[in-house]
C-alpha cells in the first residue's frame, strides 16, 4: 500500500481540538474496586453466549490502575484533548443516592493528570453502563431513569465542574435504545421494539434534564454525541427511495429533530405507529429535550446503502456497506460520507459547532518481529477522513475538533477482545502498550499542525 498523504495541517484552525476517545467499561477494568456497583454490561458480558469468547470487561486495559502511564502516552502523542466517559456505577453504585467518593476520586485524579500535561479533558456522562439496579427497575424505557440520570449528572459536575470545560451527556443513544432494547445485540439484551422507542424518548429526556443540571452548576460547553449515518439508495426504485427516507428518519432525524428543532418528525411518528403511540410523552418534555446546546458531537464510521424495506410499516430496514474496502468489523470505508454528513448538519441544523467525537477503524493488528505494529490501513483510513473533514471546513462547516476512536485497543462490546480500534496496541496478557504506526503518524500530524500555526506544545 502506498504511503498515505498527510492532510494539510494549515487547513485546520489553530485552536482545533485534536484528541482521542475511550469509554469507561471498555478500558477501566477494576469492576469490583473501591465501591463500584454492577452495570448492565457486567451482567450482559457474564451471560453465556452474549459476548464472543466469553470475554468481559472485568480487567479490560486496566486503565483504572494505569491511568497515569496512559496520560503520559497521550502526552507523547501530542493530544490536545482526551474524551472519556464516567462510569455511572463507579460514581453512584446503585444509580441513586449519594456519590461514591472513591469513584469520584479516580476521575479527579485523571482530570488533574490531564490538566498537568495541558490535555483538555472532555467528559461523557453516559456511555452505555447503566447501573444494574436501574435496569432491574425497568431501565431506559421507564421515565424515572431520566430523573435518576439528572441526579447523577449533578453529582459529577459538582465534583469535576471546576476542572472540566467540555461535557457531553449521552453517547450514541441510538445504540442504547435500539441495540439494547430492540435487537438485544447490546446490554441489557432485550427484544422489545415498543420499549426501544420509549427508551429513545427517556434517553433524550434524561439528556435534557442533565443539561439543566450542568447549566445550573456553570458548565461551560454542553452537548450530546450522536452516531449519525448517511443513507444512500441502492437504486432509484420508489420503494427503495422511501426506505432511505425511513432509514434516515429512524437513525438520524429521530434524534436530531427533537434535540435541535423541538419535535419528533411527523413522518417518523407515522412510520413507528405500528410499534408505539408515543404515549410516554408528557407536556413539557419537548422543551426539556430541546434545551439549547453549545456543540454537537458526531460519531461517524460508515455510510449505509439502503437496498429495500424489509418489513413495510415497521422499524426494520435492509442495508449494506458501501462497495469499498471493509474494515475488520465488516464496515465500509467511505471518507466522503463524513464530509457529506458535516455539510448536511450545517445546512439543515444551522451554525451549531460540530466535533467529530469518534472516527476510526478496526483492523487485524499484530506485533511484528521488530516489536512494532504496522497498520497502514488505519493510517490511510484516518488520512482520508481527515482530508474529508478539512474539505468541509473549507466549505464553512463549523467543525472545531476531531477525536480518533480509539486511543487504545479495548473491550469491543459484544465482539470482546477480537477487534482492535486503537492507535495504541494493548497486549492484554501483560498490559504492555505499544504505539502503532498510525499513532506515530497521528503524532506527526499534530506536531505539524502546531508548527503550521506557531502553537507551542504543552506536553
């Protein structure tokens, strides 16, 4: 494979926030340390047949005990920001009541270490690890969970608000709702399509309540992260074109419109009529959900090609990846889709600042005889997506930052440890970290960006 070209560093503003991202359950381990409670992913991963090879996040990358070394690696890479999630059951073991101070102390220490190296901490309050006690009480399909989330948000911002500028409430509520409560592919593993739509609403309601809690504590930059997927038709047959509309509605507009326009789209309501009557809505919910935001986080991995409607009138659609090289996840590689998505968001939803909060690829990485990890496919993937983002910026899109997924290899949910997304390789037997070639390339790009704008490194 030819060496990928490096995007022009000067195409990104001087204050562009370059970073990498992780998630608590995927890297922390230490699931029984210092008062942490049980989450739905603890239960799910310990249920036979749920996760490949019976893997769990019990140890993961042991970040809980190794975070200082991991932050040092971030400094070596030259990251300007680090996006991480807070483990709700580590902070509030049962999902209600007072904070577990030992859990908060871990995050205080992490944030202080980041600040010491001049790396901007970016907190995600929820990345899928609902306390099991709340799931036992009904989980996200139950309205009370939204209120509990607001209480938890208040505890976290009270502890970290003087150290953290950037906050996102939820990560990918589409996955929490539809994979957790619809398909059962993620925790808690339920197969209840009506409950999955109720979960959408209560996740968004919890987001709105959390925004209120964050604002009350003086949080500076508040947003949410959505996994958004451009939908393209396989052909111009009217049924396929209508399926594209439905796919876009269920995956993208079902979240974007209530958050940024104050209402669910009428066509999506009609599409879901066979599943739910939206009886979970109450007066005033729309205004809470549409609380003004400072930013929108965009997680982009691939474009989907819609082939047909698999079940007319229901929420199930047939899609396939684009005809392009596939990653180890079987996902298509379509960097142009990122630029198209960013332009669409700017065109249809206004000047809200955007951040790519996740983008990356899994490949079958191995440690070579030279004790290095050569991953040219990932480097090429990142270079192409960065170039697409630069093109969107040149067209006036207010893109303010970019977080590579992921900082390090980790527990990849139902795939266990079989998929590696990191720019840092983790040997799970020894917990040794190795910066992959893609990580060194990324570090060079960040250094070139600083040089292009005359910005001194703070690490």
